[in-house]
C-alpha cells in the first residue's frame, strides 16, 4: 500500500495528514503556534521554529500515530501561509523572521514609491490589479531599504512553502500559483524570472526561486531532513503551494463555477474560472490547475476577529474553558443563534487588520454602527459574524456582475465548526453552502496533490471522485430579506467613513 503525507502551516496552527491510495485519512496531527505583532502593521513568524519546526514535529507524530513505515510514504506535499517573504543565506538559514502575507502592511511606503516609479506601467506589470499588502516584491524592497545588512547577506528571497521544500530537498522552487499572483512583476507567464525587471528595483533574478507547477516532483527528502522529519530519505517532494490553494483542492474547487470560502484566521475566497473579468476590486490570475484561472479575494479578519471578540468580550467563557468547561466558541455559537438576523440593529465592518478585497485599503479600520444601551455582547458577537458574511456576499456580487455563475459553493477551514456562521453565509448570499466530508483542510489537499505528483492519481479532474460533500446549508428566504438591508448599510459604511478611518 502507498501512502501520502500533506502538511499545512497556517497563521495560528499547523496540521498534517496521511492518506492512502483511496484518499482515506489514516491519521491527523496538529500543532498550535502564535503570531508576532512587534508593532502596528508588522506580522511575523520565526521560520525555523514554526515553519520548519512544525513540519518536523507533525511528520514525526503522523508516522508514530499511524504505525506506517516511513518507506511506505511515497510522496510529500506542503502548503503554507500565502505571500510571505523570508531572506535566507546559502545554507538556507533565515536571516530574519518571516514577514507574513497581506495582514503585514509594513511596505506601504514602498508600494506608494513603486506606483509613482512605474506610473502607467503598473496596470501592465500587475495585470490590471493594484499593488497591495499581499505583494511580495514590495516587502523585498522594504528589506532592501530598512535592513541593508540582511539584504546584503541574502542568497534567496523565499516564501514559506519554498523554504520548507528547500529544507527538505535543497531545491529552491515556487509554484505557478504563488509566482504569478504574489511575486509580480518578476515572473513571466512561462515561470522564468525577468532578471532585468527584478534588478531594476528589488534584487537579482537568481535570488528568486525557480518557478514550477504545483504538483511537479522537484526532489527527494535529503539525509539531514530525513533525520529531522522521520521521513525516509528519498521520499518524493512536490513543489507545494499556499494554504488557500491547497484548501481549495481539498474542497473540490476543480472546474469553472466552483467557489471555496476558507474561514480561517482570515477569510479567503477562490473561484475557478475559464475566463477573467478584469476587475481591480478582486485578484485574478492563473489557477494552480493548468489551463484554468482563479479569481480570489480576502478578508483580513475572520477567525482572528472571532478570537478577538472571545478574548475581549468573554473572558469568563475563556476562563471556564480553561478550567474544564465547554469550548468558548461552541458556547458563543449557541448564543449567536439566539440573536435575530440583523444583530438587533448592529452592523460591523470587520476591518480590524486593514482590509484586502474588495476595498484594498490597509488603513481601513473596524467599525460598529448602531450601538444603544440595550445591546449586549452577544449582539456584538453576532454582528461580527455577519460582517464577515457581508464581505463574502460582496465578493459573490462582483462575480455575478460579470456573469460568472456559482455552480458549487464550498466552505472550508476552522470556521466551519460554527454552523450558525455557515447558515448565516447561506442566508446572506442566497446560495446553498456545503462543507466537504473531509474537513481537515489544506493538508488533505497537499496529500492529494502529492499523490497526483507521484503518479498514483492521474490528474486534477480525477480528484473529484475522492472529494465528498459532508453537510449542506440552504438559504432561508425570510432571513435573506433581512440581510439585504444589512448588506446595503454594510456596503455604504466604508465609503462614508473612509476619510475618517485614514485620519485615525
């Protein structure tokens, strides 16, 4: 029997899984970790301790729990937080902590400088999109400007998946999905690096990873990595990708019309399409599935917002949980269910960490409208959940504006444990919302893609037969009518308060 391992490194947790040739889950493992926020707009991970350390710990635990011989694991796949930047030396040793994806907006001055420098070329170089905090190259420029001693020592500028693959195999690679969406404008469509364009503002072209397809086998586990992870030396390793891309595969986003909403620390949407609408409110690019496109969007605070509300508004529930009581989030879901749709007149903008799409404003702020003396913390909690649901609905409305149908709407991520939230999203959007039977997320997608890369599953279309629906949530027309009013207020709130947010 052949087995496949997938590991995903997330914002606050890392997960791993081993599956067999029938895509049946043999065992899972997870490790929690924190996020460093040393100053406003800065978000970091210790790459060696978290990215590589979690990979080693989870791999060892999976092998121990499963009882499988390491030689029976035929291939390994990894996914990680998306557009991170990590400079490493020639020994692949990190030279600083990893700068995280779109929630880290430290490079705002570099983005403004690049917009001025490129002028009219921005639309061409960024394929019709605006520069934003999810772009990696402005963060490379930030290191160049603010940490010249680190910049001078850098052998490669990696993203998190590239770093782990390099630690396993010694190969510096990045997949098509990340290269073309997060490292603009340095990669060409054929995945080669435009050295002249890279040198113009950022770094030498050879300091960037080699572009490869996501499921390409790029190498094998080396001796030192085998000792650290427990994997057998020679185990095949695929390029890997970002967590949202891998999670979309695990949720069956495989053909045009498929949509995944990932409810993690952030909320991320991936829509599979055979054409691009060219709308600067959303992100567009090549799918990790060859020949197809992806339309993406992101809300910076989803699970991170619910965690903030739990910790800030409900310290009593958190304390009770620590003392053996019921999980605080489970209690909160029950409380939110008792609050009527519309949160008794409260509307929240979930921009607690700035916002990505559709407003692309790192200086956006969270906002709660409608507070009166009769409101409770449960009303506020429900308003927070509804705010994230409103953001999801905004993105779906943009797709529908362009005549892009929602054929299959799947939700994934830790937020799917909250059935009240899932029903809310169904009611808000008017679409049936489904969750996959195997809801462990991106690591399952990593293992599936490892099986594809190693040749045990023919290709992406064949993955559909391995992905089953677990549960569905049908929209309630009466609540949809209530939410239309909420959505209307939500859509106006940002524009009405944008200037005040920026003054803050």
